[in-house]
C-alpha cells in the first residue's frame, strides 16, 4: 500500500483515529460478562458473519452493503456501546482470518469506520435521553437521532473515500449515496429497532427470527440488483455484436470529455466502418452478414477490453471506440494494429471482398481545447473516416492531417454566398460585413498556417456567421436609433437561430460552433452560454476578434466608427478580457503589416452584434 496516494493516506488516518476512539470510548469494554451475555455475544457475532456473507450491491460501483448494521445498533440500544464494540471486535477479527478475498488493509479500515458509526450512534442516542435496555416508545426521538448519526457518519466517511478513489466532485459522490442508497440503508437501520424488541422479549430465538428475516431480505436485494443489472446490460449492449449500444456510447463520451478537460489528459475517438459490407450481404444474405458483424464485434470487444477502452456499435456496420488517455498517435497505433489483426483473421466468404479479407476504414480524432461538444467531435471523426474511405479503404486517417482529398472549398463558398445574398434586400450592412469578415478570415488562415480542415471551417464559418439575423425583424435590424433592452435581447438570439439554420443541413453542421459562439468572450461575459477561455473553440475565439474589429471600423447608424489604429488599440485594451490575447496579437500584427504595405488603405468598416 503506497501512502502517497490520497486514498491510502485517508485509509491510514481513519484506521488510526478509529483505533484511538475504540480504545478510549468506554472503560467497560472488557468487563466480565455472564454466561447468558456470552451466549448473546456469540449469537450476535454469528449473525454478523452470516449477514456479511449475504451482502448486496449499492451505488456507487464497488460499494456493498449488508444488514450487519442492524446487529450493532440493536446492541447499542439494548446493551450499550461497550457491548456493541466488543461484538464488532470479535466479528472483525474472524472476518480478517477467513475472508482473504478482501485486501488486508480494508479490514482495519472497515473496523475503524464501524467504530465511528457505533460510537456516534451511541452518543446521539444518549444525548436525547436514551438508555440501554428494553425498547421504550418514549425515546423514539433518541432512536431516530441515533439511527441518523449512524447513517450520516457512514455516508461521510465512505463517501469521502470514493471521492478520492474516483476523483469526482465530493458533492456528487455524497449525493449519489443519499439518493441511490438511502432506502436500503434506512430499511437496514430501522430493522435494528425490530431486533431490540425481539431480543428483549425472546433473546436467542428473537435473534434467530430476525436473522431469518434479514437473510431473506438480503437475498431479495441481491436478486433485485441482479435483475436490474441484466436489464441495464440489455439496454446498454448491442445484442448482435456484444458491444455497447449507441446511446451508451453517447452517454459515456460526455463523461470522458468532461474528465479529459478537468484532468487535462488526452482523449481520442475513433469511428470504424466495415469496408464493402453491402457486397457481403448481397452475396451471402443478411443472416450471414449478421454473423460477420458479431464476429467482428467480438474481436473489437476483446482487444478494447484488454486495453481498457470503450467500444460500441455506432449503427449498421459502423463502430466507435473511445480511447481515454490516448493521444492521436497512440490511438493510430492501436487502431491500425486492430485493422491488421482483422485483416489476418479468417472468416467464411471473405473472398468476395476487394481486399480478400475483412477490412475496415477508420477516422481518428484527438479531443482538444478546440472541441466544443460531442456532436462536433463525432462529425470531425466521421470526416476523417470519409478521407480514409476516399484513400482506397482498409486504412486509418487522423483528423487534421494533410490529405489528397479533392477540395470543394470554392464550391462551398459560392453556395453559402447564395444563401447570404438575401441580406441584400433585407440588410445590406450584414451582407457586406459577412464578406469583409470572410476576407479577413482567408488571410488569417494563411497567417496562422491552419490545416486544411480548420481553414475550411474558419473561412466558411466567417461567411455564414450572421445567417441567424435573417430571423430578426427588418425594423429592428435597420433601426437607426439606439436599441431598447428588449430589442437587444432579440438581436442576441441571432446566434441560436443561426445555429438552427446551419444544423438544418447535414453538409454544414460542423460550422455550427462558429455561428453559435462567435460572441462568447474570453473572460466569460459573452453570450449565449457565458463560456470562457479555452471552453470556447479556438476558431470561434478568432472569429470574435475579426467580427469585432470589422464592427468597430465600419460606419453604422447606431455607433461611432473607429479608425484602424483606434480599433487596434481597442483590441489591445480588451486583450485577455474580451479577446484571446494570443490570437488578438496575431490579428493585430496582420493588420499592422497590411497598413504598412498599403498606407493609403481606407477603413473597411463593419458591424458585430
């Protein structure tokens, strides 16, 4: 056990504190017990051991619960804290001797935690006037207070351990315990009151009767959890391939993206597509095609599980793999190795394939600070997959690398220009502004030496970034006096309306982040989401600078126009607050170089809302 790890340090400190509490809690711990009391002690120890055997699963993952708490609490309420701690000591010692499946250090940790819970319950019980002995309805408040103390000490101590283990947020971990485990805990704790009544009135037979009920309940909890697990597995698993389902992939991708950003660790995503699967289906029929999918899925599953990766069936003959802690280079090595393994694995009828073997094409994307949401990530990975297909299939391509894929940028520009020409009749300023921002974007793509994909995104995004203004009423869009607060709120919605317009066509979905986020500010005071710093994709941060510069230098009815130099000074002043300082510096240098080359240049002006 390495104490340098937080969870081990925490376990050591809890064990130490629990041991001190155990020794100092009560001076009567090792008093002389009567024969009948020894019988009760051994009966309670046996009951604890039996109930420990009938544990059942509770959230979070790895947390197990048994009804032994009922025994300890009944001992506290009936015989006192010393008696309960003595039962705990003997039970823990026996468990440590025969239960070798648990890591050795967890035994003293559990002993210490139980010591805290038993002592806390006893203190709370006595604070409200409770006395050890027969059940007394007058002390019901004391019983409840004792049960509550026992429960919350358990939640805090165990919850903090899982917080250190899974590196999540403490509040979320505690919330999980409270929401998912509270009913199982409460049923266990309330049974202790039943046991108090049974022990006082019937001694050993009462304990036997309680034990029978507790075992049956524990068994029922276990069966319910098994049933829940089976149902959950069916929902989360694709039955044909044995891989995770598309919906589970979507859910877990969110979690992995969040973890990657919070811990600043690499994360890659791969999309795989079986090559020429339709030919195989046409040649041998769908049942044999389904067998091929299952065969392929099992190989992918085995390879991914061995490397702690998550593989899912994305749909049809497409598959997805989440590669946590993998850079794009490491991801390429794994996926390409998987491709070669698939190539070398025989299967009936593979002669029908052009490559003479089972093959797939794959696109890889490494998640980074430019990634806005999972739909954007999947879109980029899909684009890389398309490149891999265009290269002749049976290959792996990393998103953003230089490719020989024929470019249709000019065609896309012309197509988008036709869409924004509607502004000529509605708002000529927006049309001209879009064209100027587009021009700046073309130059900045060259200045920053953007790769092929990012160049396309920036150029097309700049051209279409204000498309949402088509939804703004003409009288607001062309108003020559200052906008009211209500009108300004309508203007601000153009980014969301623009996103909806862009998402309406599959062809330009990847432009949505630029359209939606070009008014987010580096300091988090922008709109529509108040994102800040690297939460905003890099190209959107750049577009914000270009858009604002053109706004400041263009004559508009409701604002003062700045000279180029005044606008550059404003960029410098707002660098680090409104604008990304690194990108602002690059843009300033670009404009200054243009001014130097052409001192007769006139302000090209603009608008930005």
